[in-house]
């Protein structure tokens, strides 16, 4: 098969290519890899501080969903202009490093695989997992949440506090396609009290919100009669129909993605009596996260113990932040919502 092979005798060029490949390998291994963009049009808005630039701060322009209309015909534009409604947010990059070490010579001899190459591979994989964990931890950061949705006794409600939502759910208040559809419409349309609507992500020309759910919530959605009926009645049963993609489920402009990190937000002490199994899901649109980095990450190797062992380090400078938008002097979260519902108990069943 024909291909392009790049060679160079310049050490700096080779090093740059290696760092770029490492970064691509890490990013492609993350759960959010399909949703990273440099223009703010997807879940993660990425910006880079050049390797030769000084400073540790990255500034972003936040995207508002506009509500302007054309002026009436033959109306002078001058004096009738709209004021620019914009906002910026900043994050600070910092060190984000981790490392692994190989065994000694006898460990390498006994190992059925090449320990050096395997340790390097694990280091790259660990970098991807650590980045995932950092991003999801920021998405559920309770210091930066203004909108919590929950289902209480069969009714949809919203609150500003996690504790209120957690205490209100009952054992039968599981997430359904209908409730997800209602939340979507509130998220992308509600402007009460100067609130900024969530900007959907355009996928194949359709505006979508991406839900990150636990395995239990994914199970509840897929076993719901409404979703089952949608699958049964779908005219297009191929890959073009989101109902049949690798997503856990799709319904009414919502794509549900099951993720193990979201499992960590499962609760067993929700409800008024503290005995309801519940889950927290994250609904994301454009610019749900800001991601900044300084240059490229790199893998560093260091021989120790008289050359018997090799220490591999993943070295990077990154920052992740959940952005806040400012409008009419009030800060509003933009790009994501948190939803607390009851759940089937599957993923955390104890095995003796």
C-alpha cells in the first residue's frame, strides 16, 4: 500500500513529530475526542499557548445564542445597532504529570512482553485516562453549577442546589425519553431572567445535546417502552440513523453516551429517607468545557539503577475549566446542565 514516510536528520524536527504523535495518541484515546474543537462549536473548546510564548493564562471568547431580528425595511441602521453581547473566560494551565517505572533486568527477562515498550504504552494510556478524569471532574464541579434538573414524584423540576435535587427524587423517578426531551427544550430555549440558552452541537446538520450517563441510566433508557417503540418503528435501520450508532441511546435530539466515570457519581442515599438509588447525568452543548495547553505533552525516559530500570514520565501543562457566561451582571452557567434521577442498581451491585 502506498504511503508517505517522513524522515529527518534534525533531532529537533524528529522530537516535534514525536510529541505531536504522542498528543494525537492521547487525545484519540479520550472519551471526549470526538467533541474537541478550536472554534467553540463542540463540547470542548481547545486553545494552545505556543511553545515559545510566556505566561500561563488562556483567554476564550464565549459564544452566545443570539436573539436579534432584522430592522424593518428602510430603517436607518445608524442609531439602531445592537450592542455586542459577548463574554470571555480564562483558565490557568499548570503541570499535569505522571510516571511509571519498569522492573529490573531479571523482571524484563521473565516478562512475556517487552517491558520497556509496554510501560511506554501504559504511560500514554494513563495520560489519556487522567485527562478524561480531569475533564469529567470539572463537568460535575458543584462550585460552578446553577442549573440542576430532577424528577420528583413523576414531575420535572429545577433547582440551584444539588442537595435539593438529591433529596427530592423517589425510587420510581427514573430518566425517560420524554423527560429528556423536556430538558432539552428548556436548555436550548429558556431565556427567563436573562438566562443564556445552551448552544446545541451540530451533528450532520442536526442540533444535538450530548448526555453523559451512567450504565444504570443507560439501561433504564434502553428498557423504556418509548425508546423501544422508536427503535421498532424506525424506517432507516442503518448507520445513518443515530438510534443504531454506538451511543447508548438516541431520542428527540438527545444522544446518550454511557461512561464509566459517570458511574462514580452514582448515589445510594438520595430521596427524603436517604435510601434511593440515584444517578447524576451531565447534559452538554457547545463550550461545556474550556481546555488549554502549553505546547505538546512529552514522554521523558530516564535510566536509573545503573541502567537496569527505565522511568517513563508523561509531562504536560494543561488546564480545564467549566466556563461561566455573564449577562445583565449575573453569571450563568453555559454549555451544560446536571440532572439527578433515580436509577436501577446494576453497576454497583456487590459481589461476594
